[in-house]
């Protein structure tokens, strides 16, 4: 499958929301609709795309705030089960800071578990790589040679482990798993700019 990938920077923490469109159809995947639903919808429109799947890399608020506004009865929402409680309530951000209370969000349609690796949703085939550490339910998604790493791996850095559910040792193991993946991948992180896995193997102090 050939993909078109668009990055949409959303919300106060400048989270990367990604739209992955199948070149041969209108179907699209939205990864981490973190805020600014209207902006994400306008980019979908520009791309002549309709979201059939919404994938969450983890449950932090800056990756989910626009979830309910983007979802339709035709959209399948997927995430790892270990972060599902973050859609019910947040302990990172109080609703009073936001000025409104989006919790609880609608329940996800699909919860990935530890045995899941290959997934097929909404006409897309992809791999789910469980990479706990930043949160227990953090995952990376692999579409061909495109790797979406959420807050697990950034260009030159990695996600924090000092929030609830964070675990530095688990993150270290998750990064080792990514590092060992054979070949090279374009890396699309949850914040900041794109990179490649080969670049990170060379220059990211957490991957050396
Ligand atoms: Zn996060
Ligand atoms: Zn984030």
C-alpha cells in the first residue's frame, strides 16, 4: 500500500497528529488527534480523505483531546488496553485548567493487548509494537517502513518517565527493541520533527 502522510501540529503542547491516507482510496488513519479538531478535519478535507481508523499511541491528554469530535460511527478507535483508563479520567491535567471537561471520552472500539502485533482495521494493515515506559500502554505503529513512535522516541530524545505509569527501565527495554528492528524506518514522533531510525541509532544518546 502506498501512503500519503501529513503532520498536523495541534494543541498547547504542539503535539503531532498524523494523517495517513491510502493513495488508492479515500480511507485514512488519524494518529493522536490531540486537539484542534476543526484543523484536523480541514486537513482531511484538503486531502479528500475520510478517517476510517483513529489510533492512539497512548492516553495522555495532549494526544486525545479531539478524539470524540473526530470520531463517527464509521471510525474504529484503537489503543492499548493498559492506557484505556486515561480516557475515563486524567491525573495529568485538571479539567479546570482546560476550562471544560472532556472526560470521560467514548470507549475505544479495539483494545490491543500484549499478544497483538499484526492488526487490520478500516482497510489498513499495520503492526502494533507495545513499547511501555512513557506510559504502560504506549505503543508504536508501523505502516510499511513508516514508524509512528508517540512519546516513546523523539528526534534526539525520549519520552519522560516521571508521570504516573512511567517506568524508566521499561522504556530502556522498549528503546532496545526499536533499536534492534532490522533495516531503516522513517520515524514520526509525537512531538518535534521527523527523523529516521538509523539517524537515532547513531545520534540519540538513549539508543546508543
Ligand atoms: Zn505523553
Ligand atoms: Zn505528548
